[in-house]
């Protein structure tokens, strides 16, 4: 997992060309005016989903993980907490959905780790990073977010 401000995205270009394309899209696109939906950057290899919502209590959150894609979750507006941990500390509670590249999981122990993300911050989650997005920080708030999906080889 990586958390940083978008102004530092260039520091992570070395992860791979697809990550560089994803970060450049976030930096060079008028995201605030994009409508919710899916936008292709490089076909199914790199695409972005724009979404907005009101954050929810941790008790309503779900841990998830992916196998084929890494996420760059970028906060366009608002703030939220994101739970995270290593997949080895979790147990699946659903079968892996290959079409949507998602599995939902339960945490094995009671300690939860969270990061706070605010406007202009991104969080990168790799397949080993279980994550719980959309969680209220101090009070429910409106969030607009872009999630860039980077297909991994």
C-alpha cells in the first residue's frame, strides 16, 4: 500500500508504465467535472471509475481484495478513512468473482488499520492489500473519488 499526494506521483512512475499512465491521467484530467462512470485510459489494461457517495460507519464497511488489478484510489473531493491490511490476515467470506475481480474478506483478528485520505491524496492498493473504502473519518461526508484500475501482468 502507498499513500501520498498527487503532486508526488512522479516518484512512483518506476513501478511500471501503466502506473505512470494512470497517475498522469489523474494529474491531467478535469476530474471534478467528470460524471460518474467508467472511462478507458488504455482499454481494459487501465481504466478509471469515477464515483461519489456519502461515507459510512466502519460497521457497514466491507474488506475487499483484487487479483488482476491494482487500485489507485484518488480523492477528488472530501475525505474518508480506508481500512487496509495484508491478505494473509484475512479469510474470504465470498467466492472470488473473476468477472469483477473482487473477493470480500473478514479480518482474522480484531485490530484494524486505517489511513485517512483527503482531497488530492491517492492510495495504491496491490493484490496483497485488502482494503475497506468509503469509511467515515469524523462524521459522514460527501466524497468524489476516481479509482484507476491497473491490470497487472
